C-alpha cells in the first residue's frame, strides 16, 4: 500500500507539473524548436528584457494587480466583518450573492463590465484603460477575499474583543488590536489570491483593458502569430516568483503556528 501511495503522488505531481518543467527546460534551449533540444543558452532571457512591449505589459500587469489586490483586500475584509455581524438569514443571503461572481463564467463578468462602462461613458468622458482595468479587477477579486476572511472570523473568539472593550479600548482600537491580528492569515491569503488572479486574468482584461495592455493580453496577441521562446522565459520567471512568494508565506505561517503552540 505504501508503494501505491508513493506511485500515486508521483503520478499526480508529474501530471500537474511536468508541462511546467518542460516549458522551463525549453526556455533554455538554443533553438526555437518546440521538440528538439539543441543546447543550453540564456539568450531568450536576454531577448525578453529587450522586448519593450512585453516589459511595458508586465509593469502594467504588476501595477494593476497590486492596486486591485490591495483595494479588494480592504473592501473584502470590511465586507466580511459586516457580513459576519448580520443575522443568520441575512448572512446566508449576502454570502450567496457574494459567491455569484465566483461561479459566474469570466466571459459574463467581462461583457457585463464592458456594457456598464459603455453606459457610463455616455455620462462621463473617459476612455478604456488603466482605470477601467483596475475597477474590473477589483470587482472580481473582492469575493475571493471574502471567502478567505470569513472562515477566520468564524474561528475567532469574540470574548477577546469584548475583553478589549472592557479594558478601555474603543471599538476601532479593539478592531485593529484584536480582530485584525486574529484574521490576518485570512487577509494575507485573500490578498495573495487576488494578486494571483489579477496577474493571471485574460478574459475580463481583454474586454476592458482598452489601450492599457496586460501581460496575458499581450501574450495572446503575440501567440496568434507564433509562440516565441521569450514567452517560455517570461512564464518561467513568473512561475518562480509566485512559487517563491507562496513558499515564503507558508514558511512564515508554519513558524507563527509553532510560536502559538509554544
């Protein structure tokens, strides 16, 4: 049975990560061939950083993702606290409404936002670009933050909050000194989810980006002509950066849990 378990995990990991490892390997291939290895090189990484269109799209994606994830985390945390304070039937209703954007296909969200922005353009003079892109990303990220924060609020002992009030804190001080530290793991998880989904999003960005082209949209435009090894190099860098961030967060969470248990 132990051998079968190990074989199962090897199969699952290979199934999930083999395509990524192949892509990483071919990002160092001298040839543009997708099937033949001709030798090790770093030239595609050098060419990547010389490509102004990709670099511009990368910084656009990064700016949008950080702003959208930060705003969505603040709004989602406030919303989660408000939902948690509701009565049972109100809480169930609002939670179900909040989950709707999560289960909605992205194309519905993208087209809906496009139509909404077109309606507002009749009243206000603006163009599709960074503004519409950031608002779109905030819109679909907020429910994920709520999903991350709500379980932490359920686990929290509210007697600690009440004790802080009894000891002289006003509600605002008690919230930031007691509630926020208790739900911080959920806030961090929500922020990372929002950041990842924002960087990864294509469909909603495609409909609402206008002249502000994000990295997935730029890659799609280039891939319609051909898939360059520069794309392999870019994908490898993004994968390693996200993997490093996730490892760092998980290691910090493990250390924090050990401190609590001590």
